[in-house]
C-alpha cells in the first residue's frame, strides 16, 4: 500500500490535492500544474518527463475523482488539512491561449473536417508517436507559394491510429480549432515545432453593420441550400457523407463558426472540385465578417460553375452513366468505344 511520501506532489512536495493525471501517467495537484503552465508555452510540458501537453489549458485540467476519493480515504487528516490550505490558494487564472504544437505540413484543413493520413516519413512518424504519448493533438498546416508552411492552420486530434510492422502509421484526424503561428523552429526529429495562439473566430470589427450582416448570413443560407441540392442531384452519397461529418449547421449568431462550417462544406476532404479553394483564405481571415465574405465569394463562383455544367448535355449523359451499376456502366463504355472505333477507324499504313 502506498505511504504518504508516495502520494506527494512533485511540485509542492505536499499530499496531492485535486489530483490531475497527465497522459504520461504523472500526477500533480491541479493548482500546482496550473501555476506551472502559466509560466509560458515552453513550460506546457509534464514537469517530470517533459512530454508536451499540446492543447491542454488550465480550464481543461480534469481532476481524477477516483484518485481524489482514494487519497481522502487513505489520509483523512492530511487531506482535510490540505483542503483547508487550498482555500487560501489564489484563484486559478484562465490559460493564455498560447501553446506549443508540432506541425504536420500537408494540406489546409478546417474545424470538423476529417482526413486519413498514411504517415511514412521518419519526421512525421516521430510526430505521431509524440502526439499519441502526450494528448493526441498536433497542428495541420498547408504549403504557401514558396513551399514553406502557411502561418495559419488547425489543431487536429487523432481519432484512430494503427501502426504497421514497418513503423508507419495509418491515422484518422479531425480538425478542432484555428490557430496562428507566432514562432516556429525545427525539432531535432525533423518536424516543425511552433508556438501558436488560438484567435477568437467570432471577432468582429467595429465597423460591422449588424443588420446588413444578418442579411448576408440569411442570403448565404439560401444559396447554400441551392448549392447542396445541385450537388446532391449529382453526388447524393458524397453530399450526405460530408454533412454527416460536419454535423449540424452552427447558429447564425455564430458568424465565424458558420463561415468555417460553410467553407468546410464547399471544400471538403477529399475535394469535390466544384468550388474554388477557400480553406487557406478562410483560416487567415482576421474577423468573422472577412471570413464570411470570403466564403460568400467562393459560393457565388461555385454556383455559377454548377449552373453552367447543368446545361451541358455531355455532362448529363456522363452523370446518367455513372449512376448505372458498375457492370452495366463498363459494358456501356465498351460498346461506345467499339462504336467509335467502327465509325472513326484509325489510319492504315
């Protein structure tokens, strides 16, 4: 059975109170760990093994109720004394939204979007191992024109991971929060480690006209409904899969979240190829209104493109052909190819 010394916090050297168990299995008092995290992004690691805490915030530090009950039962007097001392602790301050994230440089993603990764490069295998051991989170960013990384990206969470015998990983991730890179450097394992903050996606400028903005949102919803119907007529299964991943549309009062949701609908992963690329522009927009209007421009372009395509008789025949069962479609293609060959025979030597 553990003794009192075995249950001391490594930071305050007192009996652990409000125990928080980190992914690396080390345990600290919630208040002690919060104070450690407040010292800056570089300190957002386990104080003992130095593993990254990634997106962990003070508000997200969860007390292990089972361990707390055990400590209270095992050391009732000491635990009660510590509870009395805790009343004099300063109130925990909310975390500053600055953290360290290892970066996977591949493709811009948006919150709620999912992506399957075949991870085989040694640097990114090291990144995945680190993420699995310390929060299952990392940053996803795209390339800029100079083949460097963009300055805005999305924090992602590993939903599922399978490692093959050769050390490669099959990983499924989902986007969570937009971040902005403050500073970046190359880690010894080869990947980029960045200090990031998480801007408020609902931030608006003082010049925003609330009534006009409501009208813009209502108009965009109508256009989005038209867009969905046009895409659903061509690709019903793909459209339903995208909507299932994204979940319900955010409330119109959450303009920033609504714009991100709409952008993810227009530019899903894998891409539909029916709308201009919006993800990078939406991520780097500095206000919710700018983000909304960037999506609006892309939506208008895509609607015009779809209307033009809908008038093409060749496209209508192709869509009809692709809806046929695979054996029927292949037979039809072979028959058409034979007819074309018979009508337009190749030149003879």
